[in-house]
């Protein structure tokens, strides 16, 4: 049973302190940058666009290119239609993208700009495209914005010719380019033909060549998005990030979809591989069996250090649920599981995991924040904290080992190149968790030795 007395003690209905999320346009911008030769466009003030670019740049340590409608007082009163029309012409003339992906901000949403009508009135050059999605920052989170943007690409562009192309459409959810590369590697190992949307590999992990390239080589092409309508199946990872675009593709083009949890850990990666095997009808290659066996061996080796350790996990809902199941596979106790993204399906899924592994007294919370999590930890501590950078204040205050995983991570490097998904990602996450716990053991041992000497 969950300890709802503790859960409700610090609950607030009208205030969030250090929420475990950011605003919708950040996710929409990230999704748009996963499309090749796409210029994300923020329909609002320059300050909003600058913040969203900064947020992504600090996490990925690569520039996030985007444009803005640059609202002033006049646009705030009379609407931003003329700003968008002028911006579209300048962007196509100066930056020459294949496609512009427009997302809204709080200001344009409050004004009530009709983006669909505005875009229809814009003279778009031949062979170019312009799409939009609505992303009010006062609703949902960056995961909602990501999902909305991916769905809009499909609604605007995907078409069915009535003839399948034998491909599986992979919707990876809000994950790092290193994770997307791992999902594609597994699909290729299983001999599956696929199209991934979006695909930020080759964009936010592009190599240093000495020459600036406005549009790196990565990203899903417009042609591939159009051809998604001829896919045989969609594999959508994470209910919060990928269900809406998968439903959009099914509704528009009749492509059936299979919802999968983000493949973090053994069971969830097994599920991904079995879904691919069912699609391609081939035997699972030994190389994947070998990776799985290696991960199992690692979990056995580290079991004395992870068993019954209490852990608090926070961040994006699909990622948090994946990490929660993985720590349960490691024999740990996910005492507190928190996301800032609203949605009761998150708590339902977390409680289902608690029941599956026979856990009692664990707490799951959607629309939560780090202040609330901190108060819970003060009442009953944990052995480990897992989440984005902003959890470091809790870790320092309560002297808890801290593993940075998820989004955003702004005070560490290289993380976005390396996966958390798949068996390889499980090995990496197991290493981070075990080493953090062992570092604490080493420090405690040194303190005991020092006390004995004194």
C-alpha cells in the first residue's frame, strides 16, 4: 500500500517549486531539429526563443538553431500574423530550409493567433514546406510539446499511396541522440527496414569538421515523413511522448501501431526486440543474446551493492518509468518516483510496477516538483537519487549519492552521446548507479578509519 498520508502532506494545488519539467516549446523545438533541413520557428517574443535554444544547447553542448517572430508591443495587441508572414519570407530567402516548423508560445496562444489560417495565407516557395503545432507553455510540459510537434509533421505531410513499403516507423520519444542511435542499431541488427521520426542523431551529436553547417547531415527527411504513410507498423516508445503521433498516423494513413515502454533495462529491451522479431520474422542474432547475457551477469555481480537500496527517481515520465523498472530488476526499492508532466496514467503505470515486484510503501507522483520530493526525503531518506541536474541541490543538502540521467543535464558532458536504452544502455546505467553507491561506501570507510585514528 502507498503511504498517501506522506504523499498528501506537502501537496500543493496552485504552486510548483522547482518543477521537474520545462515548457512545451522546448520539446517542440527539439522534435523539429530531428527533421533534416528544418528550421524551428518560435511564434512569440525573441526572449522565449532564446530561452528554449539555451535550454537545449546547455544539455547537448551543441547549438540549437531556431528563428523567432520577434513580437513587440504591436504584435501583442494586434496579433502576430504580419510578423509570421515576414519571418517566413526572410527565413526561406536567407537560411533556405526545406521546411519551417512553427510552434507557439504563451503570448501568441493568449492572443489567439490562428496559425492554420496564417500559414495558408503565406506564399511558400515551390518544393518547400511549413507546418505548425500549438504549444501553450501553461499546459503540459516539454514532453507534451514534443509529442504535439511530431504529430503535426505527420498530420501535415504523411500520405498513404495504398501500397506498403515494408518499413517499421519508429517513434523514439524524447530521448538523447545516443539513445536514438542505439534503437536504430538494434533495428538494423534485427534486419528491420525502418524510418525514425524524429531523429536527432547526426544533429546534436554531429562531428566537428571545422566548418559551420546550418543543417547537419542527420535528421528524418521530409520525403521519409511523407512515406511514413506507407509503413507496415509503428513502434511508439513511451505513452507520453509517442502515443499522439502514432495515433495520428493510424488515423490519417491506417498504419497500425504498437505502444512500447521506453526500452530501459532487460524486460523492456526484450519487448522491443520481440516486437521487431514479430515484424521481420527472423531469429534474434547471437550478438544481441550476448549483450543480454552480459547485462544479466553484471546485475548478478553488483547485486550485493544494489539489493534493497532505496532510490528516488525524477524527470520525464517515460524515462522515469523505464529507470524505475530497471532499478527494480536490480533489486532496489524505488521509494519515490516523480515527474513534473501531468497525467494520472504515470502514477497508474508506476503503481503497477510496484505491485509487479511486490513493493510496498513506494510513492509515485505526476505534476510533482523537487521541493515536494525533498520534503519526502527529509522525512524518510534514500540511498540514491537519479534524475536531471536540478536534483543536485537535494543531493548536496541531504548528502545522497546522485546519478545524473534524463533531461536536462547541464553540468556534465558526453552524456547525450551515450545510451540509456537497450542492453548497452542498461550496462551504462548499472555502472553509474553501482559506482555512485560504492563511492559512498569508500567515503564512509575513510571517515571510519579517520575516526579510529583520532
